[in-house]
C-alpha cells in the first residue's frame, strides 16, 4: 500500500507540474524558436515516459527503488520545464506578472543538476534497487556529497541565469546575474567549483564501474538485465562516434544526416533508459537482448563497410577515372546494393559467433543433427538424438515428444 500511495503521489505531482509548464509554454510560444519549442515538446513527452514507466514498476515490483527513481526523474523533468517557462513569462512575455521569476529561473539549473544525479543513482542501483555490495556504500555517500556540493556551486556570484537547458532567456536578451550569488566568483570558491566538476566525473566513472562489478559473477538472468541498459549506452556511444568525424570536419554545417544522428544520440538514452528499465526489472523477454545486440553490431559494421566502399568508388570514378559524377554515383549505388546481402551474411555469422554465442551454438547443433538425420533409420536413436539436441540447444525445463504412427 505504501508503494502504491507513493506512486500515486509522484504521478499526481508530475501531472500537475507538467500541466502548469505546458500552459506557460503555450503562452511563451511566440518568444521561442521553432527548434527550441520542439525540444521542449520532447522534454514534455520524456516526462510522461519516465513517470509512466516509474509508476508501472512501482505497482508491479513494490519495494524496487528503480520505479521510484524513474518516477522522480519524471517529476524533475516536469519541474525543469516549468522553471524554464516561468521566468520567460514573468520577465519577457508579461513582465512583472509572476512573483520571484528570477529565483525560479535559478532553480531550473539546480533541478537539471539533481536530474543528472538521480540518473546516476538509477544506474548504480539497477536492476534490483540495491547496491552491488556493501563495499559500494562509500560510493553512494560520495555521490550524495557531490550532489550537495553541485547545488552549492550554483550559488557563485558572476554566473548568469540563461534559461535552463535551452537558454531561452538568452534568445530574448533577458538573462540575468545569479540572484543567489552568495560566494565569490574567484579565489577559493572557484577552486571549489572545479573540485565539484572532478567529483561529478568521478561519480559517473564509479557508477559505470559498478555495472561491471555487478556483472562479475552474476547469474545469466542478471547479465541479461544489465545487458539491456548496456545496450542503450553502447548505442548512444555509436551515434557519438558516427557523428564526431562529421562535426570535426565541418562543425558549422551539420546537414540533414548530422541532424538525424544528433537526434538519435539524444533520443536513444532519453527513451532507452526507461524502456530498458521496464524490460529488465519486469523481466520481459530478456533473451531477446542477445539477438538485438548482434543485429545492431552487425548492421553497424555492414553500414560502415558499405559507406566506405561507396565513398571510395565515387572518389575513384569521379576524380581518378574520366567518369561523370552522376554515372559514378549510380554505379557505386549498384555495387553497394549488390554487396549488401553477401556482406551482411558474412558479418552476421562472425558477430553471432562472438556476441550471440548461444544462438550460434544452437544453430550449429541443429545443423549437425540435420546431417545425422539424413542417414538415420532407427526411430529410437532419432528420438534420443532429438531430445539431446533440443536439451543442449534450448535447455527447456520440460520436453514432450509426440509421434504419429
């Protein structure tokens, strides 16, 4: 009952805060660029996703802290959205219409910091809501201390409040000095702020290390639970690695592909973390993660190889050989299309051998059994071989064989 009451409370507060934030967003819409307005809509949808998944886990798995942390992230995101729109309305859209607009604007930065730390705790306690072991208690204490220090660092004078995650106050030239600038901009406090940054990085590294520590000696089911969250992280890093070369070569013009990759890089963790938590904590079809990882890795490798072949052929044909650029593009496209299936099959076989070993072994066992079956004449021997193969490949808890005479 206590978990249900907490879940209802968090869900109700999130809905209330989000409703107020969306009301102000509609009033402020004329002051916000289309891109930032779209970002705010994404934040609102993300809020619903985190709050909904958190509520689902709290109801289905009472006592698991992951659900409460997801729901708390949803509430914090809704609060961040509200504290972004509140000062914009009170300072720009309708100056003087709302009290304490500057103080609420400062609060948006604090809420963003708290959201990051709650996400760190989410990963640290994933998937059962407990620490990997008692040895990680100092890490938990250190993260709490770093979180408090990070909030304190936002009280440095000389800082400017620019409008939360999107800096929407800057667009209207309405940013203002920190209203809670209690500590000096330079001197000892600047060293304190630097130490806070180092502590935050150390906390993030420790959280990642906790995942590997939890995985060591874990059961197969727990490994699959951890793999879902790891999959989200690997996929995010993949988008970063793909996006980084283009950003380094031409940082001022990302283009359509760069925009798509940037969107994927942001949305993958935003959407992936709550979805991975629901799948892992509720243990829904955990076995699919091996297949999902192998397919992602194989298609990423195939895409990289074919893009390299395509670019090489186009450069060779248009700059070395006397071929018109449109002809070179068409020829390279045909070559890449012809290579896709053969390359995909070979890469998939190699990736399954490395990342999806159980499926690879199962396929190999079935192939061996099929070869033996071609020459088999004894029905009892076939039944015995079939039972052995199924048991080794799938390890079922129960097996029945029905024969039609």
